[in-house]
C-alpha cells in the first residue's frame, strides 16, 4: 500500500533522528515517520517503566497476586490464600491507570498474559490452575511458610 502525502512547499532543511538532512517533500514523510517513531518509543518506554514497577512490587512483597476485580479465577486464588491465612499483596490491574502496561510487562516477563499472575518470594508461580495444583500436591503451604506469610500453626488449620 502506497502512502499518498500532500504536496509540500519547499522549506528549510531539518535533520531526522539519524542526523540525515531532510527537506522538500521528504520533510512531510519525515514528520509522519518521526511521529510514528515517537509513538513507538513512548510505548517502549511505558512498557519498560511498567516492567520496572512490576519487578519492584514483586521484590517488595513476599506474595503478590496481580488480579482483576471481575475475574472469577482471581477470586478463587484470593479466597484460597485467605482461607489458608496467608498475608498477600493484591494489585487489581483494572483499577490501575497503568494496569494494561503492567499486564503487558508481566506477559513479556513471565510468558503468561492472563490473570491471576502469582509470585511467591519473587518466583513466578503462575495462574489459578498452577496455584490450585500446587495446593492439591501439598507444595503451596510450604512455599507460603518459607515466604513468612503463613505460620506453621495456621497452616495446619
């Protein structure tokens, strides 16, 4: 598909992002491409910022659940952790202004796009199925005890 650009008046020479001189009709193309490049760079910067934020959150709390308020699978995981008596940090991505960027960053980081996205002691555990399976196998409670969010007494309740 060929992009049809309106004719441009001759103008002073400008330099593009690579230091090349641009003038005349190329100036319009340059301006269009510069805007697209800027948008791409801004998206990359947002993703990088979200990645840093997600990693900081994960390293700041022993147990983190990235969730959405309306997600039934998220509710199931939060109910299980609550029932076990675990202290955990919940981030409701649908209530955060940068929730979409954080979810994209988590996807890039962990390979998992869906919520819930659970971390224990900085280690990615997975989603609802992984947490439930870990609980059924008896490996979840020891992880929570090791993370210090569950006392051995309460884990036997």
